């Protein structure tokens, strides 16, 4: 396993659409998921999309366990949203690719999802609460969308300008 660098906005690679895993989930995909999980734990974060480490594949890892709970890694290959509730709720989001910026985003409260797990088994699940927030945030990454893209232009520019300033200071 390896910790890999996380891409930071406005890196153009974060804007690209990730491609589905074709065929079965292989050991190479599992090695990527292992690296993603280790990178996410190290950051630390609760979710990570493959494109955040520069791999444009429709793969996500997540662990929503609190620090006092045992680790509970989850793996998502080719996730799809089958249904989303009309009801939306705000949640204060952050992103490892938009460091040190947090703001409320409204998303459907409930979603029904389908994906393949670490072993390539197809799963259908209902998600709500933080799970629903996180899977929608991660699936946005697969489309090249960041949480700041859901904010007003003013707020988005503010977040991006801060990152550009930080980069110039390096
Ligand atoms: O670690 C993360 N925390 C988080 C908090 C609220 C809503 C979404 C997230 S996901 C984020 C990690 C990340 O950037 N995943 O893409
Ligand atoms: Ni993110």
C-alpha cells in the first residue's frame, strides 16, 4: 500500500469525467482501492474518489466510523444513483482537494445507490445522513464536480483565490 499525493483545485485533472471500470474488479483495482484508503486515512478524510489521486476511474473509498469506533472501510466501483429524494438537506462540506474551506451544500436527504464492492459483488443500498452526503460528494468527483461548484460564483472564486494564493506562497 502507498500514500499518494492528493490533487488540489484548480488542478484541471479534477474537472475530468472518470470512466467506468469495464469487466470484473481485478487485483489492480483492489491495489488502487488499498492506496486510496491509505491516502484517505492519512489525510485524514472520510471519503476519496480515484481522480483525487490522479486516476480517472469510477472508484470511491469511504470510512464513516468515528475515531472511537473500529475502522469500517467501504469501496464503491461504478456507483450509480437509482433514486434521490425530493427532500434536500444542507450539510457543511469540506474536500481534501479544496483544503481549509467549508460551506453548506444542499443535497437530497435520501438516495438509493447501486455499486460493486471490493470483491466485485453488486450491491443496492439506501443511504441517508452522512452516508448520503458523502456518496453524493464523491460521485460528483466522478463527474468532475467539486462541492464549491454548488456554491455561488462569489463563494467559489473566494475559495479558489485562497488556494491560488497559497500555491503562489510555496
Ligand atoms: O473528508 C471529507 N469530509 C467531508 C465532510 C463533509 C462532506 C463531504 C466530505 S468528503 C471529504 C473528503 C473528500 O474530499 N472526498 O472527496
Ligand atoms: Ni472531495
